[in-house]
C-alpha cells in the first residue's frame, strides 16, 4: 500500500469523521465554511478511490 493510499484512508475513516463527531459532541466548534470544505474534500477523496480505473471492462447491464 502506498503512502497516498494510507493517507487517504486515514482521512476518509479517521480524521474527517473524527472532526464531525467531535463537533457533534460539542468538544469543538467548526465554522460552516470549514464543514463545507471537509465535506467536499471527503467526497473528492472517496470519488477518487472508487472511480473506474482505466482499462477496466465496462459493467454489464442486464438485458431484457
């Protein structure tokens, strides 16, 4: 596993959700702008790792 993969998984599973949980439990307060950046960053990282890789066969759709 590469360093970028480890960093991405830590962001997706630990850091960003941890910040949201800390804010939800009133341990810290984040401005709305920061929450927006966290949400968009989280979705971009998730989309990057779950996109279709080049060279993959297209998914088959069931025929009627």
